[in-house]
């Protein structure tokens, strides 16, 4: 294989892996709780990734109109994954993600923030109004309790 062919093949391979990474960057998992989806977030976070997450969740909600709640799970995000990200920008991206979900009529819920991650956002002096729980299990319990109460009121 000559150099030009090899370069062409490598560029094709890079495009393929970029597509794979983009698809994996925001998986959407239907939850055991009715009308709720989980979006686990792990690894590096950056502006384009937040854009991908926003787009995928909004498209999912448009295609699945019964969706009411979205649980974003940041448990898999380590300090190293956010150190290169400016915390002011991070808080801004979270606020934008939150606003986009609410405009679509969704209830965004966030879980799994690392304590230092939270401290840095607070230290940056930015106010972000988010519904946050310690972990996914706690958020699901809250949603299940609310569903049970709503069903009891209907009866």
C-alpha cells in the first residue's frame, strides 16, 4: 500500500472512531421508573460533548414523547476528566443543559457529582439551579415515590 492510500485509510478510520466516540458519549437508557431515562456520563467532558448530550436527549424526547424525567449520572466523571475544563464554563454548560431540558418539558435530575467538582463550581461563584441527588438510586426512589403518590391520588 502506498503512502497516499495509507493516509486515506487512516483518515477513514479516524472518522469512523470519531463517530463511535460521539455515539458512546451520551448513551440513553430507559429506566425502570416509567417515563424516565438515564444518561450516564463518564470520561472527559468538554463543550462539544455537552452539545452532543443536549442534542441526543432532546431528539430522544421528541421521538419518545412520554419521557418526562432525565437523570444525568456524573458518577463516572473523575477530577482528571474535568481539570482541563474551566469550572465557570462547566457551570454554564450545566445551566444550558438544564434549560434545554426544561424547555422541552423534561425534568432534568443530576446525580453523582464528585465533592471536589461541586466545591470548584461553588468556588467559581456561579449559581446553577439544579435538582441534584447523591446517587442514581436515591433519584429513582424519589421518582418512584412521586409516581406512587400520583397513582394513589388518581384512585
